[in-house]
């Protein structure tokens, strides 16, 4: 059971944009890693774009399960995991990350933010902490 990606996005008008993301592409071939990461970013944005405000969903994409949670304020989170990773754990992680993100990053910065301008360093820690389930 693995997590591959954990992203925080903003669903604004007219489009969705990435605020911050963490990836674990270490299990992929070295030359495939950039394209796999790009695929995960694109898929995360597309799923948030197609989701309603205040919704949760799990979407199968190739051999991955993408778990998305879009809050009513437009803040969204996406976890990309393998098929065996527990769905409940993914949504618990998304709740935790989005709550913490909204406390640390001002709502004013969400519509114009990007991974380079948003300072929120906890995603990598969460991705590695929840990487293997159950934790050891």
C-alpha cells in the first residue's frame, strides 16, 4: 500500500490551480519520474475541476485511486494512492491537511498562489508519515 501524491489546490473561477504538492515517485524508473509527476499534477487538477464544492469522491485512474475532497470555500485536496490503500485513511489525511493549510496560509493568497509563493512545508512530512499503512 502506497501513497504517490498529496496535493492542495484551489478551485476558483474560472480554473483550478495547484497551491502545494508532495510526490513520492521513487518506485518508478528514473526516466519516468518527471512524466509520472506531471501526470499526477494534471490528474489532480482535472478531478478537482470536475468535482462540486463540498464534495468527496474516489476516482480510479489507470492503476491508481485518486481521492478528492473539495471544501465549500474552494480549497481542495487530492491523494493519489494504489488500489489497496484504505479510503477512510485518505479522507482523514485530507481533512487534517486542509484544516492545517487553511490555518497557516491566508485565504487571500489562495486565488493567486502557486507552489513557489505558498509557504507550507508539512506536505512532505505527511506523505512520508502516511506512506505505508498501517504505520510501523
